[in-house]
C-alpha cells in the first residue's frame, strides 16, 4: 500500500504530466512555517514553480460563521486565514495583477488537490537582493508605493477564481483578540521573566481590548498580511510598480494598510535601516495622500499588536512545533516593540510591559 508521501508524489506527477511539465527537472526550495512547499521546474528553456498546497489544515472561515462556529472550526476560521487554499491564492493574485502589480500568474491548476504551476518570478527576494548590494532605500520605497496602490483600490467582498469566488472577510474583533493573545498565551511559557498572574491577565485584557477597539474604528483596506522582505521579490527589469513581486498573499482580508506597512518595516527577520523605513513611509504617504500623524499612530498601534502576535507565534513554533530557530528573532522583536511603545498613544501598554516584563524594553 502506498504511503501518504508516495501517494502525494503520484498526484504531483500526474498533475505535472497533464499540464505539460511532466518531463521537467524539479528542484525543491526551502520550506517555510506553513503546510505549503515549492519546487522550481525547468523544462528546456522554460522555468516555472510548482506550488504544493494540500488541503490539510483546519478549514477557513465560512463567510456567515458566528464566533461560536469559528471557535469550533479551529485557528484558521478564528483568525480568518485561508488555510493555504489554492483558490484563495489564485483569486487574490488575479486581483493584484489586474491592478498592475506583479503577482505570479497561474499557468495550470488542480484546486481540489491543491496543486498549481506558477509563473517563476525568480529568486531575488528583497532580503537576498539587499545582501548582494541592491540599494535598500530604493527597494523599500518601491514596496511602499506598491502597497499604497494595493490599498487605494476599493476592496471587493469577494474575488473570482476559476469555478467560484473567494470571500474577503474582515479582520474583526475575534481575529484581533486571538492574535494579540498569542503573546500572553505563549511568550511566558518560553520566557520565564514575563510575570503573568491572574491580576496581570485581567490587566492585559483591559489594555489590549482598548487597542483592539481603536483599531476597529480606523479606515479599512485590502490587507495582504505578510508583506516582509522574504515575501517580496525585486524585479528591476520591470517598470514602475511591476518591479516588486508579491508572494504569500492568500490570507488577504479587509484590514488596514498600516498592518501591511508594519509587516514591511517591523520585520522580525531582518533589521530595516531608518533610511529605508523612512523611504517606504514617504513613498506610501505620497501614493495614498495620507496624513503623517494619523499614519504614524496607526502604524505604532497596529505594529504593537502585530509585534506581540509574532512574538507569541515564534514562541509557539519553538514550544509546540519544535522549531528552535525561531528563538533567534526574539531580540529583534524586543527592539521593535520598544520602538513602537515610544509613541504617546501607547502609554498604557508600555506601562503593562514595564511592570510585567521590563527586560523586553531593554536592548539585548
């Protein structure tokens, strides 16, 4: 009897054969924290990418689901994640391409099996391109312009893919609550210097609820959710906004432009220079005709929620998933948290961190 891995390989070979890529040379690429994996396909002078996204995760959120139903369905429904569904990737990608942005075209697909052949946008991830000497300020300014374009366009309630529509749901109270609570639920289990007792937990709920309520009052836009330097490609041979290749956008929601900018500027994996951050900020404000003071407040508040969320996620990856490499990013996250907590609107949260985990506010 075939094992699960052997059966999946058989499905992949059948899919590649039927899509004209059966004779391609396949090179696996490094895995990420999701259930997806990728291979580069080479066939004579052609190159493409295989996306292997088996529908293994807990289900995504049904548009009409109430909170009780979402809680019963699991994390993807609670947090309004796409559960790595290929149809979400295809729908959002088509929307972005229609805006003139560089999302990989789908060349062949098998939605029920979670398999696709994608346009190969190359290997020049922002992080690698900058390491090789590209001007960081130019790349980040270009990213700010591209995000501005994506956020300016009205967000549809659903986006089409072959055979259906994918809903664009609101990043709502339940999703925000579950995500910010990742910090309080997981970080103290990894960092014993974070002191959380019953009284501190009640204080956390009050302080974090105030942040959530503020966020829910702010203007919304299409939020791609994962726009950092490992998910952006530099395509200098393309013109204008096409120079920035977009990846990993299937979890898009009706959220906030400043959330995507936080993902870009508050990058857990690399330190963004002040000059590059300011170039991105100015480019984004110019593209969106935004007001600097309002943008800065939203960036810091949403950034605080986001940074705390990531600190919790990385603690969970170490504890639950036995991936110790995610510990290496915590010192940078501490510095980022300190930077956003300096904003005058975050005094209560800063006081909470100072009283329960003062070491998080000192530069490691």
